[in-house]
């Protein structure tokens, strides 16, 4: 039954025949299992109007009332939030301005209230969340669900973000690094962002996420993979980084570094300097463009190395400087194509994000949908749906792990138009 549910949820099957074709299960087996899933409210079936002769088509989908997903992409000064149904279709988006220095309990409390409020406002059960995903602008131990020694986030080091929210909502919570979620979000764009995909965000810091050829995030042994901001750049040994070391990539080429060099302080508003920078880039200010090109050349040097290590098919750049002008992107392109080996670059596409700041949210939703429809997720979903009904249907599903052990994750393509 889990295979049938997953083929509708992740592979987009809409009919019994399609499920049978995708899963290899007999039509009669699919028919029986679809009836059980319809009976317990996890699937719905809509009969479409059709002018074609014959029976009108029946379209299967994951029920929009089976539960919801809540995602937050936490940045240094802002949090973006979304609630979706279980198939990842957007219900509502929101954003909060935050000061992470207030500490994790206050910030996570704000997220919980906002999610509940968003669900209430859109006519959904505020306690109907089935899965939560949170992205943090920090090195994240995803197995423990916490940030590890995050700079500029007092009180967050080792704070159990996952357990805190899990207790609040009594649901599973996945905590990840924001760059990992953004990389996953970029892959949801479809064909023009082929995998393996390396996504690099150049913002107040610099972080990277890698999605492998089979669609998994490469987090490394401890979750530190892609944390490239503190790689040492040769020739910049005199530049002090916020981490206490010298010559780090983000101390030389991040937005923060460029703003400091150009003396665009922005006063008390942390976003004002970035707005000024974007304005100067848009108006073609020579000094600003020159400094941003220098940053692009430094980023390009590190990217050329990463291209050798990972051999991605697509390299996606994002962040205010990339989104305001093409100069940073073209500088990175020229350095990477010049320095990396032909085998690694001949099919490599280097591009700017089209998702801008929603990549992390979209990636969070992709991850949440996968978690909901993992073996473990579906077992708890089916059990909770069954126990919430007075006369549970005869539920029978195979033990966790049986049959699907080597299955690659579904692509969980999200309709991009919802998110623009
Ligand atoms: Zn550093």
C-alpha cells in the first residue's frame, strides 16, 4: 500500500493503470489498495468532465485534508515560512523579521505561532501538521537536529531545534543547513537544472549545497559538507574573518565583505547596506562593479576547485550580488572555464538562480514530502489517519524497508508557478 501511495505522491501517478505501470503491481492489487487509501482519506478521486466519448477519467491525488507540511527557512535577519498540503502544493507563504540573538526558544516560538496562524487563516487545522523542516544559516548536525557553533547566533550552539519543535507539534522535524535546502530547491526546477547540482549562495556569508545525481543532498559524515565560507583564499592572509581566522572566502568575497570595503554601512537597518549595493550595481556604478567582479574572481577560484572535486552538471549562484547584475556570474564563469579541466567543464552549466530567495523554502518542502512518504513516514501517517477515525479501515502494509530498499527518492517536482 505504501508503494501505491508513494507512486501518487512522489511520482505523480493519477490513475490505477499508471500506478500499475510504475510499480509493477498487478491491476487487481492496485485496485484493492487504492480503495483502502480512498477509504481512510489519504487519497481522493476526482471524476473529470470530459468531452471524449467513453468513461470520464478518474484522477487520483493525495487528499488535501490528510495533513499539512510546515517549513521555515531561517536567515540572519528574516525567516521565510510556508505551509503546504502533503503533496507540496503551497497553501500560504509568510515572512518574519527576526533577530536571532533573541535566542532559539523565542524565535522557534514565533515560528510555531506563525505556522498555526497561517493554517487557521487558510481554513486548515492548526494542529494538522505532519512534518516540519527548518533550514538554519549555520553548520547543522542534521542527525541531532541542531546548529553547531554558529557565528552570530548566541544560544543556538547545540540547542535541540528538532526536539523543541517536535515536542510542540508532536511530529517529526528535520533540521538542515540553509544551503542544502536551497540546492534541493534548485533541483525542483526541472530539466534546466540537471544533477549533480552545486548551489552556492553569496550573501552575508557564503555557503554551498550539493545534490547528487540520484537527487540526494550530500551532507557528508557530520553535516559539514558544503560549508565553504571558511576555505582559505591564497593572497588574502591579512583579511581577518569573523571566525577568528584569516583569509577566509567569506571575509574576502561575501556581501558583508564587499559592503565593508565600499563603506556601505546602512546604519541601523541590516538590509539597508544591501539595498544600496544592489542599487549601485543596477545603475552601473564603476567602483561597485569592479569590487563585485573581484569578489567573483575569488569565488571562481574556489568554484574551479569544487568543480574538480564534485564534477557537477549545474552550478547555480544566488545572493543579492548575483541577482542584481551579471558581472559576478560572468567572472565566476570565466575563471572556472579557464581553470578547470575540459572533462569537468564541457557540459557544465553555470547559471544564476531563478528562484531568488524561495529556493530554501522549496527545498524544505521537497525534503518534507520525501520524509512524509518515506517508509517510516507513511507508516506513522497511515496509523495516525486510521486511529483518528472511529471505524478504521482494514489496514495492512508491509514492514518498514520491505521491497523498496533500493528505491531512489522521487523527484517530488513542485509547481514552480506557485512560488514566484
Ligand atoms: Zn572564517
